[in-house]
């Protein structure tokens, strides 16, 4: 009798396994949850799923806070979820719960982008989808098409457009801000601020407290090799290692303000601080802020939003978004 055990082609443990027949198995990740069109019972936030593009397929989950003024204009946050570019979703439990909390606290209209994942769609697919989603959002500033998204038309303040993300999503936010520095958005919309929470940056040479032994085999290196195998320069590609000779100047970041959040126990902490220092030294003309939470690990605010540390961080993000 023939064996039914499939042969493994490659894997990124403990996240993803690819089989020789082309199938992909995601080994971890939070389950899908539906949107809450009639308001989330805990936060009062409403949400719905929409399609941005059919080719490629790009979708998103939109969030609307509970408003006491029906005509209030709110900041807009285009959000990119984490998950190493290969797991999780805008429709997953963790991100849905987190966005409900952030939207409620900050009274922001949020667009959580469902970008394509590696390995089925290696990078730069996620960057391309995220840029397309931001273009779609900003196209709503001048509403000539009655079929445009009504929540953005009625409630969105296009003078206060923010981008942000966690981990891999923080990396995406950086790269989208860099693209916005050299390429105009529809209707000449400007990015008011970018939020990089525990952003995924790395490089071939360890910095700070990063271990030097087997650095090239660290999980951060393996992730990049798995999700972007064709990247020129490998782990020193400008998309993941944005500082150094020959890299585009960080002074070109296309946003007015930048907030970078790091966690004391996170292996990516030193890279986040290094990035902030590099932006400050680049000649970037906007405001740069660093927010560090001691004693916490990577993406704690997404995994454990009920903790006091997470609540404090969400308040800090809300303050950044609502600071005029």
C-alpha cells in the first residue's frame, strides 16, 4: 500500500511547512473571526470586510469607532498585521481583538490590509499589496465615484492619514513610508504619521546585544530567506536592513511624524533603537519618537491586550494619532 505521508520541500519552523506537491501548511496562527457590523460588545467598534482589488486579490477589514457625533471626522489608520509575512491575517482573532481596542481608544477609522502571504506569494508581494491598499484609501479624498467606501467618505479625515503595523507589519510601514517619500499618493494626500511597533529589521552583522554566534542562522535571518529568497543582498537588502552604505537616505521617509515602539525583552529591540538613531542622524525633517516598554516581549500588546502594559501602549499610540 502506497504511503500517504507527504514529503517536505522546505519549512520555517515553527511557522510554515511546504510540501513537494506544492501544498503549504501553516503550523501556528490564530483562528478566523467574522467582523462585527453591529458593533463589538466590548468596545462598541463596528467592522466589515471589503475587497480592494480583484487582480491581485487584496481585501481588508474596516473598523469604525462608536461616535457620539454622527458627523465627526476621524483620523485614518492603514494597518499592516504581523506574522513574519507568512502567517496571520487581518481576519484573525488576534488582530481583530487588537484593532477593536486601538480603534476604540484612538477614535480612528482603520483599514487592516489583507496582503498576500509567502511562500505562495513571496516578497515583494506584501509591499505591493500594501501600497495598492494605501492608494485605494487615499483615492477617497475626492469622491467622484458614488460606489466608494462610505465609512471613508463620511468619517475619514484625509489630512490625518496614518500608517502602522507590528513586527513584519512595522517593516511594511517603514517601506511604504519610504515609497511615499518618492512617489505621490492619489489626490496629493500626505502621510501624517507612521507607527512602527516592534519592527522587523535585521542584518548580516550583529549589533547591540544580538548574539554573534551563528548570527546568519538566527530566526530573523531564516525568516527573510524564506519569505524573500530572491532579495538582492539577502539579509542586507534595504527592505530589511535600511541603514548603511548605498542604502536610500532615511531622510526621504514620506511622513511628518514617526513613532517607533520597542519592548525590553524583544530580540528586535536593539534594531528598533538603531533605526530611530539612524533616522535622527539622516536629516529627516519630521518628528521622531521612541517608546520603550521594559520587561515585555515581542508583540505583547497584540497577544495580551488586557495587561496594563498593553493598555498603556495602546494609549500611547492613540495619543500619537490624536496629537495635532
